[in-house]
C-alpha cells in the first residue's frame, strides 16, 4: 500500500553517540507521525544501542559500511537505495555525508537539503581551501542549506558562494522537561565516588577526542588543585564519554597524582541525570558548531565555562550563563573554575540565567517547528503538499 506521508532520508556518516546524531533522533521522535516518515542512512555504521533511542518502530535504518576515502564506490548502492525508498527529501549532514547528494540527484529526489553542524577538527577556522572546493563542487546538487550557527551561515554564503536565499539558520533544541534543574542540592549519581554534598563537582560530557580537548580541562583541573587548598579538598572532575583521547587525559591526571579526584564515567545513557549531579559544566573544545551538551547543561540550570569558539558566545549570550575562555588555555580555565568554587551565589545566578535563555530561545518544540516549516516550504515548491496532521501537535514517543 502506498503511504501518502513524505519520507525524509537522513544521511549521516555514522549513526552513534554524538551531538549531531542525537539531534536527528530528537527530530524524528518529535515530528508528527501522521505527517512524516523517516529513514536513517549511515555511510559507515549504525550503532544498535544508540538506535534504540528512536521511539518510532517504522524508521528504516541502513548501514553501508563505507571504507576510508571518497564514497564514489557507494554511489550505485545509494542510488539503488534512494530509488527503492523514494524519499521526498534527502537531508545530508556535515562534509562527511555531503557526497550522498549526487546519487540522490541522480535518483530523482526532489528536495536535497544539506546541514552544516560544525567544523572539522582539521579546519577549525573554515580556511581549508580543499574543503571549500569540495563544498563548491557539490553545491549545484543541493537545493537548500541549513546552518546551525550564524558563523556557519556566513561561511556558506561568503566562502562557498551559496546564495543567502538558499540558506536557513536553525538552532538545535533542548528537551526542557527532560533536562531540568535539580531541586535544591546536587543529586547523587549512580556509581559516582563524588556524591558527598560538600564537594564541588565539575563535569564534562562528550566523546574523548582531539577536537573536544579534554586534555585542556585535565590540565586546568590539575592547575586549580595545585593553586588552592580549598580546591584540593573540594574540587572533583567527572568526564562522561569515551574515545581515543582517554589515555592522554589519564596520563595528565596520573602524573599529578590526582587519579582519585577524577572519575571517568564512560559512555552513559543517563546524561540528564548526570548533569543534575554536577555543580558546574565545562566545554573545553577547540571548535564547536552548536553544542547540544552546552545547551543541555544550561537547561539543567548549571553554570557553564566554555571556550570562545563556534556559537558558544551566542548560546551563552556573551557570558550571561557562565564564563568564556580562550581555547587551549588551561590557566584561564583554571582561574574560572576557582572563581566559581569560591562564589556559589554567582554560580547559581549563572545557572538560573542559562535556564531562562534555553526556555526563551532553544526549546525542542521551536527546533522541530522550524525544520518542519522548512521541509513543507521546500516540498510545496515541488508541488508536494502533505496532508495536515490528524492530531495537532502529535509527535512520536
């Protein structure tokens, strides 16, 4: 039986734990079931545990197991898949998935959208000429672009030459009901050695990889411990996530004799609960687009310290929700950690302001509405008009 609901094929490099991928999950779960269908195509792999976050049983999942290098060898498979699925929209995300727009065009997909979520680790400032040439090469095959920050929007217009009318700016959104402030005191974390309410727990959430620069945070933490007796007694660090940088971070902590003051929590599925067990959130990245974890920490009412990269300053409204520091500057980061440790009232004030910012500008409902509005507009331009949702506001999950 033909299903009248348009199908959106979301193409990603890898469907596993990550901010970009979590945004795809949130979008699929929240868009009206009776208006849209979805497929997720991963050029490499689909992580089964992560895919369980999808709250709809009708989502098509495909993993193409792409080897390193250009994906031209995947073009026949992608072409065949698009012809079989017949999506109304193909939505690729970031440079690693951009090449899929060519087989989507060849297969006759009417709407081809590409999203820019953040910088590549090797191109933090967007100056890499090779990456610019690649994006320009694929530009004719993309109908519309979505930039998750004003910085990325300017990059597409000024350096890639995309007409401004073909670029939409849509922020990520946060589930403000799930990511909510704790009651009064920091909540205990299952398995944590740092549940003593007298401690000041600093937390970071993210894959342990070079661009996230948890080594910077580790050095800053050690510096703060060495600079203050109070910090040595009360300051503790929780790192949530795993990845290739873990051994380097462990080495920094070990060299300072601070192993007992740092907890490597690994990958966790209870991030909302973990955040309510922190006193402060740190984002030490070398580069960011729109950080989901930063917004989630703000929604939780945590004071935040973040590097001045990507859209962090915009999200925090120039330090209203916390403090901004230069990237790769552990001394500056250590100073801000000590300042929050010594001034709990200021920490609480930052946390309250962050929650208000998220409620005003970054709700999940607003994000979903913006995406759906753009999808509908692009489909209407091609004569496709989905039937109205049966239940207003109905969403998956």
